[in-house]
C-alpha cells in the first residue's frame, strides 16, 4: 500500500495518506491570539487540508486536542461545537500539555477517512 505525503518538510509533513486514511500533523493557530481565535484558525486549516486530499470534517475518525490550560476547555468547545458535523462526530480526547511555545494555546490533531 502506498504512502503519500502532503506538504512534506524536513521535520514533518502536513498530512500523510496511507490507504484510505489521512493523518494530519498537529495544527496550531496564530501565536498570542485567544483560544477562540486559535481554534477557529486551526479548524479552518483542517478544513483546507482535508479538502486538498479529498476528505472533509464529516469523515473524521479521531481527534486529539491539546490545551495549554484545561481552564480553556469550554472556550475551545464553543468553537468546536459550532464547527463539527453533529451527525459524524469523531472519537475525541482532550488533554493539557505544554505546547511548542507559550503563545500557543491549542493544538489539534485529526485522522480522517478518504471515502
């Protein structure tokens, strides 16, 4: 089975397709912006990457969300709930972690089906 890499770089690819599954790299929003703004930007990027490979948010299989502070859970969820396809919600986990820079408040990783 072939492996296709989307926007490969020296450290990572933005997406990797193996079979009928697409794995996206962790996505972050603009550093220093609010949790709401970062989450909206991340979800827009996810939409773009999924469309680029022939998938969509209705085909999400799994989502992992990292917050730098779990106190922001409700704020992030307000954006998520407005975006996610309610008929096709993925398996999801949310946790707290130190992110790559203190200016990042949210990172989202998704796995989706292609068909």
